[in-house]
C-alpha cells in the first residue's frame, strides 16, 4: 500500500488499469453471447474466436517496434485506438439489427491487435515508475488488481447484460479506455522514450527479443514452464461448464461460485508475492507449481459441494503467486533496452500454446473423459515443478546485454527531459 500512498504516478496507472480491465471483462463476457444471439451459428462464434486469438501471433513480432518508441506513447495510442473501435462496435451492435459477421471480425481483430501492442508496452513501462526493489510488490499489486477487475467485471457484467443487453457492455468498455487514457496523460516519466537504435533492422531487433529469452537458463526455465502450464491449464476453463453440468450436477450459480472462488484465490496469491520474497524464487515457484498440480488432480476427483469451491480457491492462489513471481523476476532480469520485445515475444509464445491446448483437450475428453483430463493436466504441472530443482543463477545485466547481437543496439537510449 506504500506504493499508492507515496507514488502518485503508480496510483494513477493502477486506477486507470483497474477501470479499463473491468471494461475488458465486460467485453469478453458479451462478445460471444452477442454473436450467438444474433446468428445462432457456432461457425460465426468460431470466426469471432479466431479474430480474438489470431492477433496473438502478431505479438511475437511487435517487440521490435515497441522498443523503437516511447512506451507511454504506444500505450496512449493503443487506448485511443481501442476507444474508437469500441465505440464503433457499440454503434454497430446497437444501431444495426444484424451486423455483417465480416465487419465484426475486422473490428474485433483490430481491437485485439491493439491489445497485443498495449500489453508488452505496459509491462516495459511499469519499471520506469518504481524502484527495482519494489518490482515484486508492484507486480503482485498489478496482478491482484487484474484479478479484482475480473471479479467485478464478471459479477457486474452479467447483471448489466441481463438488464440492458450486450451492446451496452461494449459502450461501457469503450468509455473505460478513456479513463485509462486520462490516467496516462497525467503521468510524467523520465524513463527511456526509445531504447533501440532506429537504424537496426526490425528482423534483427525481433531476433534479439527471442535470444534474450533463451540466453539464460534462469529465464529459459521460466519461459518453458509457463509455456507448458499455459498449454495444459488454460483450456480447462473451456470444459468447466461441462464439468459443472455433469459430475458436479450443478447449476449456472455453481459455475459462478467456482469462478468467484478462483478469482478470490488469485488475488490472495498475487498479494502474497512480497511475503514470498524471503525465500529463493525458484524454491517458491517449485512448491507453488507442485501445489497447483496436486490441486488440479484433486479437483477432478472431488464432486461433493462445497469442497470444489475450496479447491478452486487454492488453484487460484497458486496461479496468482506464480504469475506475479514470474513476471517480477522477468522484469528484474531483462534489461530495459530489450524489455519491450522480450515481453512481446514471451506473451506471443504463451498465447500460441492456447489453441494447441484446446485441440488436445478435445481429443482427451473424447477418448478418456473430463476427469482424466484434470488428472493429466495436474500431473503435467507436478512434473513441471521438478524443473525448479535444476540449479540456475539470475543473469547479470552484462550477460543479458551480450544477447544483443547488433552493436548498434548497445547505444545509449533516448530519454525524456
């Protein structure tokens, strides 16, 4: 809480991001419901799903651009663009009885593409507002605020959509981008406005981002574990309604309470990151992944309510702690000059694993059933925890800069006055 009390810039950023994240959750809740309602076609829903996920491919390549510009400027432009597109989406869905699915595809695709620029730019911008020793606590707060925004967004969004329809949620989402934009315009920073020499070819800059992630065993381990965890855990959200409807013999309210329990746990885990600093990061992550895997296995075996709520909260806690620790560790280890492209590549790699995981999920459910899916996913996460037994030391800034292949990239960054 000291960050909020003594750092006005951090408080402004987090306030704007909380409001904007609530709006993002409104949008996510409404978009598939809206398309299914007006078209009654699963194929059209699939097209919008592709528009949502395909921009993740672009995030692998945006990093070379992100490090060429002022990160704050890129965040502002992304928010402004998303406000325009969100307003267009609101107009289309409220004024036209049945908009063309092709037009909706283009609007959603560009909207999500701007989001893939916004995310890595924000992560590269955050360290310019705080001291290095505050990174773990700041990352935990940021993740907790994201979890709280999801909780508020899901709860309020369902009520608002029932009362006023999905187009209203698109309109509110557009307005929340203005709140984020206003908070950013009030922030002044003396951090680098450009960390990459513009004479460096984009291809070379992109390769540097990948090379940085692979250079150090300490970072490479984070990336590999997060990638595999994303592969096996993210698709579980897709089968949760089937699990509730089937073995749990639950209702939509049961599903709502499970999601609420998970998000509350996520918030608790995120704010625990400062407390967890007293132990070596690798040890904490190893135990957290082991606990996560065991709880996922247990979730697929326990069907007597209310025990699944407690297990869901436990899974949320471990994921919140892991995400906060991994993000803060990467922010601390990756040099400022390459942070934008490194986080862009990292985000792209994780996002690309999601559709692969979804395909595997469908195969496993068809062959073995949902309980076996939970058991297999949890067992995989348990195995991943063993990777943190491999000795590895955090890299020095000199070692990380050695990953920068083009000598022109080692020049001094351009700063704000």
